[in-house]
C-alpha cells in the first residue's frame, strides 16, 4: 500500500483552533501540492490516491476538498483518528480496521495536523528527520510493507512553495 501523509494548508487565526480556515496562500499551496502529487504518481507509475481521509477540523476538510479537485478518483472520508491529539497508534488502528473490513486502498492520502503528520512519517520510516518536519501544504509518500515502525519506504516528499518532489 502507498500512504501519502499531507499537512493541511496554511490557516488563519480564528476564535477556536477547530474553526481555523485556510488562507488564500494556503489554498494556493494545497492546489499546487495536489498537482505535484498527481504528477509525481504518474511519472513514477504509482497509483494515484483512491481514498482521501482527513481530520474533522475545518482546515483539513478544506484541504481535502481542494485535493479532491486534482485527485478526483479519491473517495473522501472524515476520520477522527486524524484530529489534533491523535496518536500514531490511533492512525494505525484505523488503517488496520479498514483492512480487516475489506476496505484496502492501493494509495491512501491522510490529511492531518502537526505534530501527528511528522510523527507518522518518522515512525513508519524509523528515521527521525529523513523528511523535514512538514510545513503547511507539504506531504510525503511512503510505500508500506506493513503498518508498523520501520516498515515504510520513502518514495518522495514535497513542500511549498515549489512542491518539487524530492526522493
């Protein structure tokens, strides 16, 4: 399975953290990153995301909406395991439940928040810092042998403003 871990786009301040909306720059960065992800998958002959899971917070749902325009084959779902405060084990449990239920994905895109996004990448690669801490609108794609520490292999990562994939 391919997992792409994506940090939501830049968000503005709001009365509550939950309600923060994407800035214009955040929307532009996410759109650019979505195109970069689609192009990188095509160039490497990797299946594009077929499932897009996001946190139930406003900025991640908006990020998922923008990504859906570039990745129309990805079925979008809101998943509590990706919200702030979630742990790596929460995400792995959600992914394992999906697999056990017969809902495997060839390529799953996970849209979430810091510090979870970087913790997931570091856990699955078992190598802190191989991918820089994801800035808003940045992502990393991993090929997974299984859902456990050290069982991921980095395919590429990218971050705004250029979103040029780095292997």
